[in-house]
């Protein structure tokens, strides 16, 4: 009787031990699966951030429409109404004439300035060329402001030409600094010429800005019928 009871107790103890072992193995498996799912989720999240998959239904990750576009669409330079005012304004033609004339004055002047700086000769003619270039700059700035007011409703810094106008202010400031130094007799002749060279360097950058804007205008003009924003086709 005692032996039978002892044997039964041992059987129950062994069964309990087996159940505890099975429970421990099950808990360990569940824990490993949970860690694996967590790691997989982290990996998927990293992949989605680096190279989002456009076929979310097949990959199990976020769908394509939730991915932000890499290149947001830029607003058109001109609205249809602004384009109409630009085409009707006589100041558009004035700008188109003055811009190449100013560049011609710059090209001649920079050669004369270089000649003076290298040889010390031709100061007077170089000075006259800078004055001609300055007059052309002031003319295009004044008429350009009138044009901008007619087309965009702002004398300066309209949205489409904000950065071009901002850099134009730097060009205007340096060109004016040369005039002040010349007529006030500040600095040597060479120092005055170097101020003009600095003004010309900023003018080249500013001209490149407007040429790029003109190119963008022409591209938008060609694509205008295919877009809902209107087109742009004139000179900046």
C-alpha cells in the first residue's frame, strides 16, 4: 500500500515536471517568435524608409500612395492673368531690348578695365565705359520695376523673381559704390576699378539667374497646353 502510494506520487511528480518543461519550451518558442516579428518589423520599416515599395498589397508594407513624391511640383511662374498682362505690356519689349544692350556695355567695359589693370593705360576710356554700363543698369532696374508692377502688382520682389531681384540689389549697390568712390575721390584709380570688377562679377551671376528663368519660362510655355497652371513664354 505504501509502495503503491509512493509510486503514484512519483508518477504525478514526473508528469508535473514534464508539463512544466513543455510550458517552458512553449514560452521560449513564443518569445523567440515575438523577437523575430519585432526584428522583422524593424527591418521592414528601415527598408520602407530607404526604398519604399510601390506594391504594398504584394509586399505587406505601406502602399505607394503613402510615399511622398521625391520632386514636388513647382508652381507656374505666371498665372494665366499675369501672362496676359505680360504679353500686353510695352515694358516687356523695353526689357527685351535693354538686357542685351547692358550685356554689350558690360562686355566692352570689362575688356577696357582689364587693359587698364594690366597695362596702366586707358583709365579715361575705361571709366567712361563703366559709366555707360551703370546707366544701362539703372535704366533696366527702373523699367523692370515698372514691368513687375504691371504684371505682378509689386514694384520688386514678386514671387516669380524674388531671388533675381534680391541679387540685383547687390549688383546695384556695388555699382553705386563705384560711382560714390569715383565722384568723391575715394581710393586710388585701381581700387575704384576693382570695385567695378566686383560689381561686374555679381552682374554675371545675376544675368545667369535671369537666363535660367528665361529658359524655364520657355519650357513652361511649350508645356502650357498640357498643364492646368498655364504657360510662360516671355523674357524674364
